[in-house]
C-alpha cells in the first residue's frame, strides 16, 4: 500500500474493527439468542418435526450480497423467521429419517465456546489440540487399540472412510504412491465389502484412484451380514486371476437395516490373507458403549482402522466424524507433507509435532473435539450407552407394533435401531413412498425410505435420544391413516391383508 493510501485508511471513520461498539448490547442480544435456542430444544415437541419451506419464504430469503451493515437484531429476526421453522427437524424426537443424531444442549453450548476460542486445530502447540488428543486416547481405550494408534476428527464417516482407503493404499503400495500415483501395481488392487455397505465406500475407491470397479460388493446373508465364505471365495478367485486383494471393509451397523458384519470372522480372514481390515462404524461403532450391543462388535478391536460419527448415536451436534488408525505411523505416512511455512519447533507455538494436519488432508480445522469432550465428560459413557440401548429397545417396540397391525408388514429383521416396514397395498412401492412424504409434510414424524429386495420400505432409524414410545405410536397411527387414504385414493379399495412368513432374526 502506498503511504497516502495507508494514511487515508487509518484516518477513515473511528474504528474498522468488527468488534461491537457497545459490548453490553451484544451481550444482551447474545443472552436472548441463547435463551431462545435453549427454549427451542426444551419445547421442541410443540413444533412440527419438519415444515416444507413456503415459496414466499424461500423467495424472501434470497437477497443481494449485503454491502452495508445491518443490525444484529434484524439479522437474528430473519434467522428466527426464515431459518428456524424450516430446519431439518432432527432435534425433534419424531425425526427418524436417515441416520441423524438429535444433538444436546450441552453440545450446543460447547459449540459456542469453541467458536469463542476460534481455535485452528490444524497444528501448533495449544490446549485445544490436547482436547482432541484426549478424545483419541479415550477412543483407543474404548476400542482396545494400542498406544501408537492415531485418531483425527473429520466432517463425517464418508470422509473418514475415504481417508482409511487412502491409508490402506499407502500401506499396500508404499509411500511412493503419493508421488507416482497408483500406477500398474495399483491397477491390480482389489477391495471388498458387502452389498449392504454404505455408498461412500464405492465413492472412496473412485476418489482414491482405483475406480469403483475395483470394489467387490459381496453378497449378504438373510440378516444382511456379509457372507464370509463368499468373500473368501471371491478373494481366492481374484488372486488366481493375478489381482492383488488389499482391503476389506466391514460394516458395524449397515445403513439400511443396522446389520453388524461378523467382525471377528472378518478380522481373522484379513489376518490370514494379509489384508487391511477397516470397519465402517458410522453409527454402530458407538454401540460399544451399550453392554447389550458391545458383544456383537467383537472383532472391532482387531481392525486396522475404524470410522465413526459422534454426531449420530453420540448425539454430538453436527459435524463430528472420526477416524482411528491402529498404526499411527502408516497414518502419518499417508498424509504428512512438510512445508517451510509449517516448520516444527521444539518450543514456542510451533512445537508439539506431530500435528493433526499430518493425519488428514485438512490444514485449517475447527474445534470439533470440544463438543465431543463436553458430551463425554458431562454424560459419561454409561449414560450414553444406556441411551443407545434404549433406542434399540424403541426399535423393538416399533417392531412389536408393526407385527400386531395386520395392515403393516416388516421388511427386514430388526437388529439394532432401524426398522424397515411397509403398508400393505396393491401398488405398495408407490403407496409407501407417498405415505412417507405425507407423514413428513404433516409434521407428525420424519421417516425416510429405502429399498429392500426391490420393495420400497418405510425406514425408521431411532437415533435421537429424545424419541419415546409416544413418537413410535404417532408414527404407526400416521402410517395407518395415510396408508388407508392413499390406498383408497389410488385404487378405490384397501387391499386384502396377506400374512407373510415371519422374518428370520
Ligand atoms: C454405515 C454408514 N456409513 C457411512 C455413512 C456416512 O456418514 P456421514 O454421513 O457422516 O458422512 C453413513 C451415514 O448414515 C452410514 O450409515
């Protein structure tokens, strides 16, 4: 800047800082916001689960890039009028769609504190990084991982799974893969998961440079668990064809129905075959906190890497994904990238290496660890485990209600906290798709859909710690009511009820 420009800028208006002119005013406004958000959570049952955004609101909301300042109170009013009433709805106990956690007031407050500190957790020597390291230590203890295991917060399990594939890639091809790409050797590598695995595994293979065809999606048994014998056969066939199997991804809680693969059998197979064993535990891995579920996760302690989300069953506000790698050295080998401007020191602010930026693609990183630390400290793992057990009990209650209603039909065994069912109807796929949208638009509940054996299912994932039996009852009543309406309007009659054979559990 020229001197003239500098002087002009320094002489302009009293202060160009973004701090408030009057701290008392922002304090009062802040207290109002805090009270409102605590009321929002406390009185969430008084709201519809979800409300479609009216065209007028959408139109009113979209505005020109603001050039001039506005009063914080006015901006906040716009938030309360245009944003709050049309949020996703997952804070509400009636939200059962996809796999969404409900969040907590504790997590919300911790998020505010994190924003106040405005810490960048890419690296350097400060206490917020120790908070993340503390969580890593707790995760090692929770999953029986060794002290050299590394861990890092990421956005979500999609990212954690991608990073795990990249670590497995480096383990298979060595560090030079980072300079030379996967090359001819990489073209021979094959990975394995089940047909029930989450789509982000396919995406990860694509992004990692293998191509999604290199992922073998092995068939599942009646409980939607990977068929380990078929997996073994597929690996053998690929080896015979000159390919190089390198990775198996097991699911701890499949996205559609909550099946947990036989992790013990997968870990033995991977040990025998010399393969990287990754567990996608997006929501199911935290089942380790529930004495009822933990035994079904046996084998997870042998994984080479685990991906999970605290924002699902852990109820930490979005987002809080996590990756843990048994061999921290291999994790660092995959992502560390020295740079002059990131020079490490033995003292001063640039001390404390290794830094989280050595464990993933991000350099600038927020303080996701704080809301997770507050959640674990405030509730303790026993209470969180009991809450997780209860969501599964509620899924069992929903299953019982479905089995008692002749007009309803269970479409998959209930193994965890996810229930897939449908209303019996002539054009069942269409009718059930309509029922789900009707229920969402009614504000009574928010289930989602999936397809099980070619049949569209109403899918209720009980993840939210606030959900209770009354929410399950409301869902059942709504399905029966909208189902009857849809069947009448679409076909002029309610279909005859057929008894299906009971599902194997
Ligand atoms: C089994 C499984 N894996 C991966 C994911 C993706 O997780 P995220 O949405 O946090 O990226 C999900 C999401 O529901 C999931 O259920």
